[in-house]
C-alpha cells in the first residue's frame, strides 16, 4: 500500500472531532468547583443567619456582583489562555473593570465617611481571616479547573495557572458572600481581592508543572 493511500485510509476512519467538548469540560469543572465551595462554606462556616434581611440591602448585591463579574471575566480569560494560539485581547480589560469599579466604590465611601471611620471601614471585623477563608473555599475549583485546562494544552502555563487561580478565588468568593457579614465596599474591594489573589499566586507557581503536556 502506498503512503498516500494509507493516509487516506486512516483519515476516513478517524472519528469526528467534538467541537463542544472543551466547553463541556470547562463547564463541568467550574460547576463542580462551585458546588464544592458552597458545600465547604456551609459545613465549615455556615450561611449567615440574617441572610433574609441581608439580601434586601443593595450592598449585598453589589458585593455579589463584584465577585461574580470577576469570576465570569476570569473564566473568559482562562478559556482563551487554555487554547493554543488564541489571544486574550480585550478580555484583560473586562477582567480589570470590576476590580476598578470596586476601588471606585471604596474611594466614594471613604470620601464621604466621617473622620475616624476610614480604617474600621477597611478592616471591618474579619480582615484577618477573610482572605484565608476565601482561598480555602477556592481549592476545589482550583483543582477542577487545573484538570480542565491541562486537557486543553495551554502554551503559557504560568499565566494560565494564574488565571485558573484567580477564577477559583472568585468562585470561592461568590460562595463566601453567603457567609460574610461585611458589606462595606472598602472591606470587600480590599480583602476579597486579596483572597482571590492567593490562589492566583499559587497558580502562577504550580502552573508550569501542573499544566505541562
């Protein structure tokens, strides 16, 4: 058999490529990570007892939208970094937008706060544990998304690992919103972001090895 005939024969027997497989892989990993983060939050921390009253407050939804917007943008960035030859492009600006809006909200609140209340508004009551708890809740999504991205053959594993960590941190933050009593923008625009950056830093460190292919 000639080489060309062999190639043609093998090509006719190749199964069709499922173009939706990467999206399903990403969706499965993220949903699994988010559900696990919610379960960890309930078991380890518990849902805040006044949740019914809290959801009537605008700051509760501002905070939740802040974390959700970062998660959505980080998912977009991660998906693009996971595919060889795909540029991130404007996704970086989309990712930076909710972070910047959080800082704007912090500046507005602090500018209108009474003298002597600025530091309490930033520190709240849980600043010592908030970033650590967020990073803890992020671990299931971190592991799941590393699995998803590893199967996509990323060519920039360190940057992809950082994006995975940020996505996991934002996912854990969304779950943490159902427990955290802090609603002031100066608090969550500072400590929530730090909590997200902890797994992002971890992803930067482990990305070159965990995402190797």
